[in-house]
C-alpha cells in the first residue's frame, strides 16, 4: 500500500474501492454530460413522434374494433392488430430518421446513408454498424439506444393493451366473462 495515505491499513476494502471510484470520477472531462445535453433535441423529438404514433395506433384500434361477431370479429381483429403494428413500426422508423437527421445536422456523421445506417443499428440495439464516432461523441449511440428501449417498451404496453381489449371483446361478445387486465393508454 506504500506511499498512498488513502490506503491506510485501518480502512476496509470497500472504503478503498469507494476512494478509487471517486478519484476516477474526478478524471472525467464532462463530455458525456455535453453529449446528454446535445442529445436532448432528438430525444424530445423521439418522444413527441412516439406519442403521436401511439395515439394514432389507439385511434385505429378504437375505430375498427366494432361490434362484429364470430368469424368476422376474428378476421377484423387480426387486420386491426396488423394495422396497429404497422403504425408502430412506421413510428419507430420516423424516430430513427429523426436521430439520423440529428447526426447529420450536428456534423457527427455527415453522410446521410451512414447516419441512417448508424441510427438503425443504435436504435435497434444491434450496434454493429461498424461506424466509429469521434472520441468526443462516442457515448451518443448509447443515448439513442436507451431512448429506443423506452420507446419499444411504450409500444409493447400499447400493443398488449390492444390485444387484451380485443380478447375482452371476443370473450364478452361470445357471452363469456373475462378478467383480463384493463388497457394501458398510449
């Protein structure tokens, strides 16, 4: 332990680790905070786009769930779920485009095709675009990925809600009682 006074023998291993952690934080230069603040623009755009997309998906479901019976209900239900999923995928694609435009405008990735490919890779959490960002921007892909995971969770909640409501409608339409969870609003 030698000359380091913070490594005195009366401190526990946990205390030594805590001191090492604090000292390593002091070495950060703030670029990740800068990246987070810079990423607020596409993050806000992503949430706004997603809110509108989920609202549209719920509206489609509300409009076409109807009062059909039997085979017509099952056929309509499948078509409505396909429509809801298509809206969700289009919404996610628009969000990917928003991030790509951000990368271009911020001159992080100046080429449109590379920005789009990088954004698809980051947003989908695949992370294999092969594009390496400048050192000062290397954390921004993680911010897009974190945002996308929240958006995928939101889409999943809306889709589960739609499917549960359809199951409830099918069961009650056939004269059965159901105890499925109620809907989550988009």
